[in-house]
C-alpha cells in the first residue's frame, strides 16, 4: 500500500478566517431524557448512540442502550426539536435505520458473549410499536440500508469478552454478515442470507468480528473487521469481491504520554488502524474511522480504493487541528488520543462532505472531499460528550449527531442529540484557536483571564491543574476572528516547569509579569498561595496564605485575583470552615505592608448545586466578580456577573469580624451561554477581564475535555450591561467582530 498524507492546506484551512460562505452551525440541542414519560426516573442513565433520519428528514430515531429503547424526535422545526417518546425493546438496541414508515433495529439479546443472539426488530413509526421481528442468529452491531431500500446488511459481530484470557482473539463463535431482503416494506426473514467472513483476515481468521457496514449504489457492501484489522467488500451477488488488511500507521509529532502536559514531540511505532465506522463516498472509494479496539487505533481516518489501495491518510493532522481548538484529551495520550469513532458522508449541493467524529475530543471535523486524495478541512464542530453516531440530511441542509455520554450526577451533562444547519454564515465555533502560532500549541482548561497595560487587542489566560506538569500562560490576540492564542509561556521554578500548580487567577503586575492565584488542595499537597512570575514565566515570589486562614481550609480556594494599587484582592470560591453559610471571603494582601485582611461577600441562595465565585476583575470604581453554581444544561440557574464598589472594599483583620459588602447584579450570562452556539449551558464560566477599550471578555473552562464536551466559549460582552437579547452577544461572530477596530454595540448601564 502507498499512502498520501493529507495536504498541508487541511491544517491551515481554519486560518483563512470566517468568510461568509457556506458553513455548519449548531441550531439546537435536546437531551434524550426529554423522551422519558411523565413520572419516569430521569436520573437513570440513558444514551444517544446511533442516529438515523426518516426519508423525509422530519423524524430522527436513535438507539438508547442503557434504557433498552429507541427514541424518536420530531425535527419538522429543527430549531425546536420535540421529543416523541421511547419505544421499549426486549434487549439492547445497537443500531436503527428507517425505510418508509418503519424503523429496522438491531437488538442484542445475548445470554452471554459465549452464547450470542439477536434479532431485527421492526418498529412502526406511526404507532410507535414493534410490529415484526427476525432472528439474526447472533449479536448485531451495525445495520446498513441499501440506497434503493431493497435490502439490509447486518454486521453480526459476536463480540469478544475483553475479560476472558488476555482479551484477544479468537473467541468463538465467529461473527458473520447477514443480508436481508426488504419486500413491501418488511424484511423477508426466511430469505436471510448468511455471508461467511472466516478465512479472510491474517489475525484470527477463524473468528471474524464484523463491526460496521455500509452499502453503495451498486449494492456492494463494505464491512470492517475491527479486531481482525481487516476490511472486506462484498459484491452485489453476496460473494466476497475483495478483502485486505487495514494495515498500520506510524505517527509523528503526537502526544504519547499521559503526564499532565501537552507535548506533541513524540512518535509511535506502526499502529494497527483497527477501523470502526466506514462509509462509501462514491462507487470506488470508502473512508474508515480508525478508532482501534484491541491493539490499535491510529487517531485518524483513511480513504481507500475498494481494491485496498490507500488514497489518503490523515495521520496526525486532524489530531493537531483538534489540539489547536483546545479539545485534545490529554488523559488519552498513551492510548488512542482523539479516538476517531465514526464517519458520515453526504453531498450538500455540489460539495461532497465528509464528517469525522472524535469520541474523546467530542468534536466533528468537516472535510470537503472534492478531491478524495486531498481532503480539505473546513470546520470543526462542537458536539456533546462522546459523539457516537451522525446522520446527514442534505435535502434540509441539516446534520445531526448523537452523543452517548450520560454523566448524570451532580447536575452534570446528559446525553444529547444535536442539530446543525448548513447556511451562508460565519462559523460560530471555535471562538478561540492557536492555529497559525509558531509551532503547535495545545491548550485547554482556561480557568483565569487578564489584561495587561498598554496591550491593546491582547488578553492573557492561564491553564489550571489539568495540565499540572506544564502550567502555562497564553497570550491571546482578540483582534481576530476567531481570537488566537499567539504565544505560550510555561510557568517555571528554577528553570523547570513548576509542579503542583492550579492557576485559577491571573492579573498583571504592570511590569510585564503576573500575579497568580493558586488554588490549593491539602490532600494533594498543593498549597493555597499567591505567586509572582516575571515576563519569562519564572516564579520570583511565593506568598502563602496565613495560618489563621489555613486552619479552616477546604479544597475550594482562590479562584481569581485582581490588583488595585498595591493591594492584591483574591476571590475565594466557596465557604471555608470559619465562614457563615452563604458567604465567602474576598482576601486582601497589602504588598507594601505584607499584611492580610478580608471582607465577606454574600452569595446567591444555593439551589440544587453549590454556589461560589470564579473570578474577580477591576474596571473603574468597581470590582466585578463571576458568581455561579456548578450545574449544567437546564439545571443551570446562576452564571452571573456582580460588582462591588471599590470604596466598599475596606479589609478588616482576619482575626476579627469581617464586614459584609453590598453587591449589584450586572449581567446574567445564561441567555448568552444558551444562544452563542445553541448547545447546553456549560458549567464553568471562570474567566473575566477588561481589555484596553474597557470591554469585558469571558472564557469558560473546559476541564481539558475530561468529562466535558470540551467547548471553550470566549466572547466579548461589550460594556458590562444587562443583556437585552442576541445583539450584544453577536460581535464575536459578526462582520464587526472581524474588524480589530470595530467595537461591540453599547447601551447605557453599569461600567
């Protein structure tokens, strides 16, 4: 095989800026718990895995394995999807496709992996009931529909038990491919054709485990044998027309160690592709998502000729592009990186588009496949956590993802279906990228934001403990669209990257360096402290919190820092042991006198989650704070900016009574968090800074894509004023936002 690496233009495609051309933007999100009936326990785990659309594009169906159902969604108005309820099945649904008014659902009914079984359930969409069933003779994993609707192909995987032996192959019984005719809209169960796939692969040929199937216009079936690292093409006559090993890819400039740093200087030995999802892109070519399962996973995708020739190989280029928008999952570095799970293909107008789903980075990469030998990356779309399936609906200019992860605890994110629309518009995402910097800069978990005197169109952000082995300060050019990280400065101690840092606050020292608020954790021997770094990032001073405070410490400490004259003000996130319930401290440290003081800040009433502070910044005669709960989506209640007059910040000694300051609500951020990208409301609104023009900027912390969708929202609030609708939130995504001299619309209000 020969491989042609993707054009360098793919890596640079996102640099051209948001020209007003066709692009995909998310227009709606719906949590799948919305399909549960009144009175059902919505705390139960649910999921959205494989998704398909009706022929008219008005109805979606997705599989929900934890609940043992398929869910239906009405998307006649795609901006306002409506739940249509769940259909219970006796078993675990693995995949579903619609022909006419019927859905054909693969259902796993296996007693055990050693005794696999399954069926094809037929669900009538009008009555939302199962009306027929075919015994498939094994455990179904993937179902594909012929373009003309004349037959189905079902991958009967009979998957291995990862806990048996060394978790490898062979583990009998062998899998196979089932071909099932459709007559008068119903499956002809008696005519099921069993296609033998044994003897093909070089790895465990006696135990093929077909994973994913697709069918082209000629009736040819392509099937991936993931664990066998093999691919087969079945002719329209039901015979094996071609088969070949999926091969391996040696990667360069990748992060290969899970060590709390983003280091893309590593390389790998050849890694088996072990492809999962597969899609035909024309009569002679198909594309595989090289997820890996047993021993492999090459972090990208491959376009093949059906004779087994590699037409193009993504290598590490997609992973690099994902790192540039802050979505690289560092905790997966020693394993499969961004883990490309599945692919979708469709023509929208004259443009052939490939959609590549990254399970671990929670994004979808969009490629123009006009030339299959040189795919051009045009966008990376934000999805929910762990996109598993996708369906394109070109007739309606829609694209849909099913995101399987359901965290379901403590107000965390639930599984979602998300809808995107192609239109003549700017991409709404990403809002921040490092593309175009000198060298690849990976980033994420931005928990602090600051400006610096005399630096127009520049802000600075810092990463938190997610990257504890490489704490960094990032310089951001806010005069471009999207905003760009142009420089990374690693925080060092004695010349080496500083350890045990959790930077949650950042403020300029006025001389090129910064003061940092380090949130401690006694259990991890991380001290609560204030640190000073010079312009090169070297720590030059450390100020520990006083013993009178540390006697009452908890995990949740300093979350913001601001400098007023020669006083550093530190916002503590939550109550410590000596705080009244519902009040937190704003600490003051006098740099001249070396003395501590504090005031108390009254929090909003606590709802379902906890309440705390995430940031403090100063403008004019006021200190502005971000106050938030720790809830996500529809449960989120408080993500707000308040202000306190500087004249009221009169610190008292820590060993006496502390005055309680008065606060004034300035901006409720939840409407903007909903409207910016039409996703669910994210949890961690953590950074606030005022630029040289006095405009407020906000950034969200994506937790380094760990149990998070990875989305970083970074936008200009303009003047800090009550939000009156979409207009003030638009400049970052508007034509005005592309002009570095353009200013967002202003209205009278607190400033």
